[in-house]
């Protein structure tokens, strides 16, 4: 009996020891593992970009030289003795698939060449949409062999020339990198919502962020966690983990562009160092599918904006589409003309019915006169309606 108890005690001790070692290993990994080498940040692996601009090529030898991209955004400066013989250097603009990438990425070649002296790569950061960004928010990143984007630890920021410069001894695909909002521009309908999050995926810098990474939550550490504010001029914002949800107003505003502002403080900078990112949201009316019928005449079509002139088609070979011209958000005039051997026209007034957020139908009243060569002139008057159903997809009138 005593031996059995000792055996059980020993097994429990061994199991406890194993669990303790595993726990220590996991915690140590979370707390102390960092990316090594020249990188300070990384974002998840993406596909490789494809060329989207004109490549520039130049032969540079031991004397050194420089080469700029066709759009002038990136310059490569090769110092003397970086290569032992003349080498064909090439810069090719490519699609930028990195979430934090700005503008085009660039493929620098030869990508298997190792340079004896560091080559300087400079990016201009005056691209549209980032002219007013704090230079300190920019970095230069490259895509490694596994597809992961890694930002370099050191860079030289020249505010006078608006360039960010790094040194490297190898070539691959490169991009200017910064914090940005996703999406940066979007069009939504009245009453709809959109999630807005800052994209910047840097290596975790404290135990909590590493623990979040261990759990599968992508840590972001370029910003001071508590020094972030969101604001909007039209509509409302509600907080979510890592960002906000924007809700458009129930009625299309005028002007109909909302600007969501994200103000944050850069980690590692002075408390006064802040930066701003913006998301522009265009708010449009709910799109509707129109349908109706009078006798053998069927009405159909998509209406993208009830407050702008729109048309509703018919299957009647003698009628053009009904044209609607708004006089207010819910009223206006309509008209049509006859065709294919029938002369005449019709017109009247209409009213849009339904709630402020969802319209249900267009009520029309008026009259029409048509002349048929054999049957003579006929007139009609009265009222009818065209049903409206909200579109679930993008509106294509």
C-alpha cells in the first residue's frame, strides 16, 4: 500500500513538473521572444505584388551611382565598392499588398545580390493623403522570403526633402510603411454601419501585448494605448476592440461626406508628438428596386438616389421610360412620351411614401394623351403606384 502511495505521489510530482516547465516556456516565449536582426516590426504574410508601372534600369559598377523609380518616389544610392563589377539595377513599381503600405511598393533588383557596402533606399512621403502626417509615423519595410512584411529598426527622416532613408545590403520588395485607417474611403447608404480600425502591426513590446499575440490577437504597439481619440462630424461612433463602428444618419446629410478623425500619440515619442488619420465616408440614399403593373404595362428598374432625377423602365413598346424629377426629398414631377408610331405624352406629380429610412412606394397621379393613326386620339387620367424594395447589393441603374 505504501509503495502504491509513493508511486502515485511520484507520478503527480512528475506531471506537475512537466506542466510547470511547459508554462515557464510559454510565458518566457511571450515575454522575451522578439524578432531578431534589423527588423523592429512585422505584419502578416501577404501575396507578392505584381508590376503596375514602368521599370527603370541602370548599370552601376564599383564607382557607385544612383537610380530613381519612374514616378520619382523611391531612389537607390549605391556607394563606391558596393559591387565588384557592373550590375544591372532595376526598380519596378508593384501593387502594394501590405496593410500598412503607402502607395506603390517597389521591387528592387538584383534580388539575390549581396552588397559589400550598404545601399541607401529613400522614399518620398509626400504622397496624396499623407502630406500632413507626422514624419515620425513613417518607416520603411520589406517583404521577406515567407511573405511577411518587416519594418527596419533605424531610418533617417529628412523633413526638408520629405524623405525616409534606410540602409540595406540586400534587395527584395520594399514599401513606405505607416499607420493608416482601414477603410480610408468608403461609400455607404443612410443608416448603414462600417467598422474602422487603425492598421499598424508592430511586434509586441510588453507582456500583455505578447500574451494577446499568443492568444491569436494581432498586437499593435506603435501607439500609446490610452492616448487615442476618435471623432466624426456627421453620424455617430461607437467603440469596439481596436477601433470604432461608424453609423450613418437615417437621412442623407448635405454635404453628404463624413470625416472620421483618429488622433493618436506615437509610442516612444514625447507626449506632445501626435498624428492624425482620417477616413472619408460618402453617404448615399438607400438604393431601391422599382416594380409595378398597370394592365399589360410592367414597370421595373433600380433607383440609386431618390433625391436626384431617375428613370423607371417599362415593357411597353410604345412608351419611353418614365422620368422623375424631384422637387423635394419626397415630391416631384414625372413624364413620358410615346414612340414607335404613336404620338403624345403624359405627365403628372408623384409622392414618395414610407419612413425616413425606408421608402415603400411612389404614388403617381396625372394624365396622358396618345394619338394612334388608325384608332385616333385617346386620353387617360388617374393615379397608380410603383412599389419600392430596398436593394441588398450595389445599385446599378
